[in-house]
C-alpha cells in the first residue's frame, strides 16, 4: 500500500501591485517538488492580513504554508518543511 503524502495548503494573499512580483511568487509555488499542494490565492485589497485569514479559513490541508508575494519560495521548500514535521 502506498502512503499518500499529506496535503499542504499554500495561502498567498496579494494586492496585485506588481504583476512580475506576483508571477514570480505564483510560479515558485508551481515549481515545488512536493506534489500534493493546494494553492489559495486571495486578493486582499489594502488588507493583506484579512486576505490571509480568509485563505486560512478556506484551506483543507493537513499543513499550512503562508507565502508572501515578495518572497518566492525555492523548489524544495515545502518538501523540506513536510519532512521536518
């Protein structure tokens, strides 16, 4: 029997100030080596914390990762995090 990897919910609140910045962060999540990810992108207007809270409330994963659009992740970020848990 193959053990299923736990789902990781990635919440990325955004204000869409900079399209390149958003694309870089979005693509960094898509390039993760971990393959059981739920990506939740929430438009926050001027209140990123409120958007983050909405994203968290919609998450279904066993684990949660909060990504800021100005800080793209490295491809092994989630794999390492899950391994350490």
